[in-house]
């Protein structure tokens, strides 16, 4: 059986994420599928419960749920708590754990742009 992943948001139909991920799964011969999940703010709690009940392996979060999903998760990574937003949820042994990869991605792109260690730079 294929593993199920996805992206949750409102609106979400415009997202290119399923095309990108499904192409990568196919190219790498990974038995998985990535879906859009249209979830309204009123349905967020039920959607998280349903995804857990179905054994969804993981999903990305987009507007408007990056902050409002936090109370519905079993655990939230320290960085995500510090940022105050979650954009990735991973199912670890039936527990949904929230992470934020936006901050690290932004920091890495900033370091790449200035060609070096940002901590060593001065104003």
C-alpha cells in the first residue's frame, strides 16, 4: 500500500506541491502519493484527527493554518515553537509532530547570498 502525504490549506487547489512531490516519488520509485487537503479553519481539528486515524505519514501546512494547527498536534519542535508556526507535520509512531522548515531555509538562503557565516558578519 502506498504511503500518503499531502498539503493542507484553504485555499489549496492552486498548490503545485502534489505535482512536484508525485513526480519525485515516481522518479525515485517511492510507493507514495501526495494530495491536496482542503481544510477550513472550522474543520482543522477534525481534519487532524482524521489524518491521524487514516495513518497519513506526514503533511505540509500552508495558509491559514500555520499557527492554528499547533494546539492539535501531539508535539511541536522547539524551533517551531520559537517561530510560532508549523509548516511540516511528521507522523512518528502515531504521534503528529510539528516542525518549521521556513526559518532554516530562509537562514540558509541568506548565508548563501552573503557567501559565508552570517554570525561572523558585522553591520
